[in-house]
């Protein structure tokens, strides 16, 4: 029994040395946290600038410590996209909005609908003078799911950019702004470039009102709404600081990116007014991999009615790449000799921790050698549900990041770890001595 106990003791000491408690000084970056709301669980949306200081692509080196330097139990949520249960494209009816001129912000109209909400008629509140077509009202009363996208088509005679405001209503009386939309049909180098889709905020509404900005509206030939029932809302997109690129050759530019981030959108700087550039964006994980097409589209910055009309973003499929390459069709004039700067967007990473001990709490990361310590959310929060997650207390980054060299890279001995290894070696030596003593002991006569 004594031999077995000594072996178990040595094994325990070995495990203790291998899993010595980490301290904030073991990590290159420390960020102060402020907490609010009801604990003991707190959720923190990790800023992208903080994530880029991690030494492990999967954020296995992130930790939270209390005021005494004790590590806290935590979980990571790295949701890449919404979970879609169903997606439907619906053709909807449209009704014209007329006004006396294009300077009137919102046309005065009288609207009629049936008891079930189906739109019957829209007419001007005043018929004095010539009426100008200012926009359209779309009847979405038959759609019960949140609206994700609007797709428009219009008469071939009206080319160019079409910019309009988007408002939503359930009663035709009270309207909520949903931002601006922009579609386009352009002739370019014997080709036609068309943009018909406009993103919507993913909310439900019975009616949409589109009012053209400073110009008459075109005659619509088609209006479709894409709706989707989703099991949960996505985490928001977070944008990177500007990334400098390099010009590979005429019409080609590249940008290096951090590894392990699923990029969903990029924004390319368009410095010069009246820029028009059909582009193709490719990516790869390393320089040994072939380039893979990720997106294509039309980038532009054009002056229209005294304002800049800008489309500088491209949608990506969320793949993790370490380098991007942009090919530009230079028949539109290109993007210049110097590579433009680029920003990329990824879904926010949310960290949830169980507060133990006294604040202030510190977020630490930046250690390539530590092992991941995060738990599943269902383990961290025993009765976890997606709805409950939104009710947890909140933690936010405050102050500035403190970036240092981890203790393991600093000069001088790490007395804590040296002491643990000394205890381990002494235990192993004692075990060896015991085994040697047992081997030298003469066998007992029977």
C-alpha cells in the first residue's frame, strides 16, 4: 500500500506542476473590465482590436482574472451566422406615391386598407397642379416573418442610380425609418452592371414606404421581399482598423490578415471621387494554397445631385483566410497606383464569465503555450437558454490595453514554477529511494 500511495502522490504532484495556476503576468495583454447589471454571470463582447492581440487563432489563450489574480470560469460564443429555419421570396403589390414636386419630403396621401390589412388604394391628399411620382408603398401584410431583403426592378428607360429612403409601418399612420436604399443599372464598357437588392434590418412590418431622394421615382416592374424566420439573432459585426495593402501589378492588390477569423464583409477605401471599379475578391489561408474566389461586385464613389454616392463594401461567405487579393477591371479607371486601405468585419465573439471573488476584473490574453480553459455555455450556466443570455449582466472594456511580455519570456527565474518542479523532483527521488530499498531487501523465508 505504501508503494501505491507514493506513486499516487508523485502522479498528483506531476499534474499539479503541469497545471500550475495561471496569473495575469503570464499573458502579454491585460485589459481592465467594468461590470454592470445582475451577476454572477457577465457577458462581454470582445472588441476586435483586443482579439487581434491573442496568440492563438481559436482564442484558447483568453482568460478573466479577479482582483486577487484568480482565474474565473468562462465560456466563449463565436456564432458565425444566424440559424435560419425558413427563407421565403414573396412578390408583393406596389402602389404609387405622388407629390407636387421632388422637394416635398414625404408625399401627403390618403391610404385605404381592408380589415385584414391588405392595401387597396393610395391617392394624393391634394390634386392641385401637376403630380410627380415620388415613390412607392409596398404591401407586405401577407408576410408574417421578419423582412431581410428587398429586390426591385424598374423600367429599362430609367438607367443610373436610384436612391430612396425606407420606412416601415403596421397601420399606415406611424412610420419607422429603416435607413436608405440604393439600386442601380449602369452601362459600362459595352456591358450592363445592375444592382437590384437592398438589405433590410430583419424586422417585421405590414407596409414599406420608399421615397426617392431629390428625384422622381422610376416606374417599378417588380418588387420582391425576402423574409426569414430565424431561431436566434446574430451577434453584430465588428470592424477592424484599416489594413495597409500592396500593389501586385496593374489592377491587382493584396492585404495580409490575421489567421482564424471568419470574414463576412470588407470595406475598401475609395479616395478619389468619380471612381467606378468592377472587382473580384479572392482569398487563401496560406501562400501555398491557390487563390479562391470569394466575392465580386461593383465599387463606386460618384457625385450625384451634389452628394457622393458610395458603394465600397463586398459581402463574403465567412471563411477564415490570411490573405485577400482584389482584381480590378481597369476599364473604369482603376483604383490608382497605391493600394487602398481595407477594413474587414467578423461576427463579434462573446465571452461569458462567472464572477468569483472581488472586482476589478481583468481580461488577459496573449500566450501561445497555454491550453484552452473555456467551458460550454450549458456547463457554465446550468439552466442556460439563448433567451437567458440576453438578461445577464454586462462587462465592458475600459481604459487602455496594457501590452507586456509574458512572464515566461522575461529574464529572471520564475520562483513559483521552480518551487513546484523542485517538489516534484523531490517526490520522484523519494519514490526511487523507496523502490531501491524494496529491491535490496532480502526475500522473506517461507
